[in-house]
C-alpha cells in the first residue's frame, strides 16, 4: 500500500471512529452550519489526541524539533506548529499550550493537541528524541479533551459562560477561567474559533454550560464550515510524508517561524519560502456531488492538476491542492466525470 493509500485509509477510519467523549446526536446540519456562519456553535472535538510534556527541559526539547518558536508559549499564549521530516515533508501538526504543574512546586507542563489517531505515532517519535533530556512524555488522549466554540459571536458565548474571566480574540491567547480548564483562541486563524480544554470527566458539564448560550453543531456541519472557509487540517490537507506544508497554508496559519533556530526540515522549508518556488496551493472547489478523498483533479483528458484533500460530508464542495499555474490559465477542471464549477482561493491567502 502506498503512503497516499495508507493516509486515505487512516482518514476514513478516524472520520467514522472519532471516539467523542460527549454523547450527542445531530440531525439539523443546515441549522448548525447557519449557527457557525452567522452566530456561534459548540463543537465536540474531544476525539483529538493529547500529549503532555513535563520537566525542566521541556521547552528546550521541543525547540530543535518543531517549526515554530516554543519560547512564545506561556500561561497566556499558545502556538501552532508541526514536526517535519528531514526532507521538509509534513509529519504531524499540533497546538501547544501551557497547563498547570502536576504537583505543587513543579514546573508547568506543555500540552500538545493534535489530530485523532496521530498521537501514538507522534509519541513514539518524540520518545526517540528524548535521550537524556530532562523531560517526560505522557499520552493523555484518554484523560483530556477539547470542545470548540466557533462563529462570529464565539467570544460573546465564552464571556457569558465565564462572566468573571476576560477573553481575547488575539490568536493564541490563553485563559484559565476555572481550575483545570483552559480556553485558547486558536493560533491558526480567527475562523477556527476557540478551544476549551479540560479533563475528559469535566467535558459533559462544560458542554452543558456552553450550549446554554450557543447551539451545538455536529461533525458534518463543522467539516462543511471548515471546508467552506478553506481551513487546512493536518492529516487531511496536510498529508503525512507527502505534503510540503507551505502549499497548504502553513505560513498563513502561523505555523512556522523563519527567525527561530534550527529544526528538522528547516533547510528545505526556508529555501522553498525564500526562493518562492511553490508550485501548488490549496483551493476550494465547488462541484456537483461528493468526490472521494485522493481523487485527481484533471484538466483536459490526461493532465493532472492536483488532488482532492478534504470533502464536505454534505457534498458540493471540497478542498484540493492544485498546481497554481493550471488554475490561473482558467481551463475547465474536473474530478472524475464531474465538472468543477468554481475554483476559489482562500480568503486568508496572501499569495498571488
């Protein structure tokens, strides 16, 4: 099985078997999408992976591995970053925030939130790099979880839920409104909304608190919203061992710091950026029906332009990494026998 086939199988598996910690049923996808687009909605993201890093050298340990500046992480600030291969190909992405010490008198810990199903392999890889570093790794994927609050009124929902706390819309802003609960403004883009992180046992109660002020939204509505806004997801639009992260908006999602010290894959990433040699970019497709993940996007009879990387569960739209020059020439595109009605550059894109 090829790397791409393995990746597509993994995506299909976690989509069907996410293992949410909140029991809920969603049937009104249109209303849920409307809440996300026009008001605010609460999304169950408790299936995300979680790795905790503790010890006096926890930050130094990550510094030489990840694409972003770990020194920016503190009690008020979270970052988005990735671990790449030596060739600069995407491996894993994650959000890193600071949480409380496990015991009184100890240093605070770092929490990595990542895509479901990715935590086991990342944990193993990080363990290989530990050596004699004064840091420890713990897989907390079963013990910790997250809820999403997204939409134009998301900040208002948080303020109503915790009226004594002060929240910020600044990307990466972190607040602990009550013991054992952390709220972060997603460091990637404001359209991602906020994450409410807590012990798994506390999530049902937090769910009830939040849904008292905003509608719940299911996975189908969330994916539809994400794809409509061309928000790239690691493990989907960023394909392990294949993707060049900058092609899928990694710079625009604030995932890389070109002024920090060395990290795995830095040379290739920096060279690609400074030379402006990226040939492919992430686009949103509008089309009839629902294509399959990994389908080729074609121009003419035999010219492959790129690949479908995310598909709206409700059909009608998808994300794809396409050769930008082929999009620019305006020739009709198709996926299988289906004509692509429109190709849109993300609203957040800074490239021409």
